[in-house]
C-alpha cells in the first residue's frame, strides 16, 4: 500500500471579502483557514482515504492547531509536524483584485516553518512512505530544500516514486542553488505536473509537444499539464489525453491546483487509468474553486463521484 | 520645546467582529489596523500637535506601510522606523470573549520589531528628544530592553524626563533580567502611570496611599493611577486629585490606556495643571473606546475640547 509524503509550509490564510489592491487600510476579512500548498495537497490526499503524511512546523498557537486539527480529521498522519513552543504559525493574507489577480502579505520565512530540519523521527517517517510529492512553493528556504532533497533521495532509493508540481514563484528561481536543486528534483521525478507555461521551465523546446518529448526523454514517466478551468492533458510515451474541465461557479480558485494534483497522484498510485485519474483530478479541482478558503473545497471520493455523475461524465 | 520619544513594537491588529474564544475556526475579521501600544501612544501624542518620534522596525509590506503612513499623517517623526526588506511586520489577532476578556494570537518576537538595535542615526534621534516614554509591553526582547535603557539614560542624562506605563504582561516579569531592568527604569521615572493593581508591582505597601507614598519617596515626581471607565487619580508630594471618567458607549477598549497616557504626558510636559492634564487624559481615553481599532480613536485637542464641553466638564 502506498503512503504519500510531502514537506513544506503550513499556513493560515486570511481572505479579504471585498476586492481591491492590497492591505493599506482596514477591510473585512475572514479566517483563519488552514492553508499552505503542501498542506492543501496532503489534506486532499487524506480525504480520498489514502495513507499520507506531511513534515512541517507550526507554532503552539490557534493557527497551528487549526491546521493540525483539520489534517488529523481528514486522515493525514501529522506526526511529522513539530509544534514549536515559542514559534509563530505562518500566515498569508490574500485579497483578490478586480482583475482576478491576487495581492498577498506573507509570513513564511520568519514563521515556525521557515526552517524545517529532519529529526531521526522524521527520517523514520520518510522511510515509511513510498511516494514523495514535491511542491515548488516549499522551496523557500535552504533547510526546507535540503529536507525535500533528502526525502526524494531516500524514497526513490527505496524503490518509491516522486511527483513534482513546480508551482514556483518567479523570485524563487533566482535564489542561490535553486536551479541546481530543481534539476535534481526533476531528474528523480516520475510524474511532472506543471501549470501552463511551467512546462517550459525545464525544457529547451518552444512547443508543448516538443517540450513534453524532451522531458519524457529525460526519464520522466508521465506529465500532466494543468489548464485550470479548461481541464488538463496527460502525456506519457504512448498516450496523449486531454479532458475538459467541469462547469462550476468559481468562488475562490486558491488551492484548486493542489487538490487537482493530490487527486491525480492518488489515483495514479492506485493504478487507475490516465483517463480515470484525469477525470477525478478535474472534478477535484472544480469542486475546490466552489468554496471560499484554500482547503475548504477538498473532496471525498463520494463527492467527486457525485459531481462526475451530475455533469454526465461518468 | 519638548519632543517625546518611545521605543517598541509596531503591529497591525486584526479584530474578530463576533465574540468567542480564539481562532480555531474561520470567523469574520476586520483589519489591518495600525497598532502596538508604543505606536498608539505616540500617534496620540502626534495628534495633539506635540513633537514626537518612535524607534521601531517593520517589514517592507502593506502592514508596515499602514503604520508608517498613519503615524506620518498624525505628525509623528518616523525617521526612527527601520523598514526591513525581508522582514515581516508584527501582528496581533484579537477576539473578545463573551465576558469581555480577550484572546490573542501574536507575532512579535519573530517579526521585524523582534529585534531593535540602535544605529548612530537612532542615537542622534534619541539625543534630539527631551522626554522618553517607556511602555511595559515593549520589554519583550533583550535588544529592545537594552535600547530603551539606553534612551532613558541619555535623555535623563541630558536633563530630560521619563514616564513609565508598566502595562506588563505577567509572563514578561519572569524573563531573565527583567526585574532588574524594571527597577532601573523606575529609578529614572519622573511620571509613573500604572493601571489599578500595577501600582503594587514595585511597592511593598499593601494600600494605595502607602504604595503611592513609598514610590514618591523613591524619587518619582508624580503618579497617575488609571482606573479605566472610572477615571483616574493624580498623586504628587502635595496633591491628590481624582477625576471621574466620561460617559461613552464602549465599542473597543484596546488602546484607551495608551491614549490616556499620551494625553496626560503631553499636557504635563506643556505645564498644564494636574486637573487639566487629568481631564484631557480622561477625555482621550473615553474617545478611544468609542471606535473599533486600537489607534482609530486617537483624538485631536479640538475633539477632546468638544467632548469635555458636551459633558459639561469644561
């Protein structure tokens, strides 16, 4: 039986309830919502009933416990989350602008998860897992990058698999050693899940087909290109398969890509066909956008079945 | 002409708009409001048209600029606020419980103002000031305590004066070296402004009159005991004067004690009689509680005059 691991930031998210540019005046907000891309990912994995764990750090404050309680309730092994007595749980304030883009105020680097080192207990947790998911957002600090690389090496070395969602903030690419770290991750990646243009981050090619061929030639087994509301395309050496997205009313897109990825990885590890994995992943991403809050729209398999049936895609 | 200095935390405050116990689930909020007890204090001083400055640190994010913009608009010299490029501005989430007590989630120690060291520019700023106000909340980190003690020594050494609002969180009292630091501050204090029971923090005596006598005998020139909505009492070697508070509808008491103190100190430095200083300070505390947000209820002199006249206390 597979057990999926991820390592990275755990945050609370505070959402402005009206649109506008940033936080230079008091505005109505709602929160704290459990958040952090790796946390959203692993929560969606847990909700599908899949064994899974996250390695991270939170402060011993309400914001840390909001996350631990939610992850625990949704079936995630939280033994790898250190609760730091004098630490502060990370946070992200987000406000949508009129054009749909987002303004953020982050507290990650100086929060409890700003440093993630691996204790012996965490190394043992890594060794109990069979799949490592690397979330690009998590590559924000040298210690976290090092911990992720260690997990990739150990899990891959023991015959496990690796998935990689680049999900990169542009400024991360220019941090010292980052391109080397990304190349190392990519060289161990079995399943690569870029969004749109991220496909070209690690390829010389200028067309999608050429970039896919180039990456598959490097040893990646499968690629899923996420296209948001438009659906997604699966590629491996034999197959190219595109599926349209679902028709839903978008309330809050944050977390949709993470839920999509979590669902695809889970079905893929369970041996589902690419068509089935893509169908469920699309349904998961679609349900995610219908709820305010990054982790609030994570779905059970029954909820995905229900949406698939409702839209006649079964 | 006097110039008033304070040193300490600058925060944003995020307020839950419904009552309850803490932040273990998403609740409606409003913020960011400029905050931090020393910042509220100095903003109220600035609004009274008094020369003043604050030494602190914020991140280069919207939360830092919310504070700098407000303090600048209200007449505070902000040249002593360092904007830390990779720093995070401090924050406090506050939620009132049904019984009126408050639950907090703080980010101070790991925020930009978690360390405040004095550059040459800041030492010059200190030397341009004639009065130092020590806010007890600001004694949260060794570097901040050291900076405050330096400012007290230099301003006092140059013939200036010192006021001290203990405003202490109980856990601070037990930090290493804290009682010694507090005794040093107290030994330099001209004007001591405790709330209620804080009068007894530094006295052996068990009654208010005895504690006041004991503290005045140590060299403190004047004591103002703050009693919230009930008003305040002024003591010096010759005078004891109690004034009732104003009748106002309380919306949010946060910051009222800081506005009270700022107004008293400002009038006291301007040579007002104890009766006048107390009257304006009471009016300032009263206006502060009528507005949501810690710094939103800071008042101009005209606004204080208006309230005093309205309630027939002129």
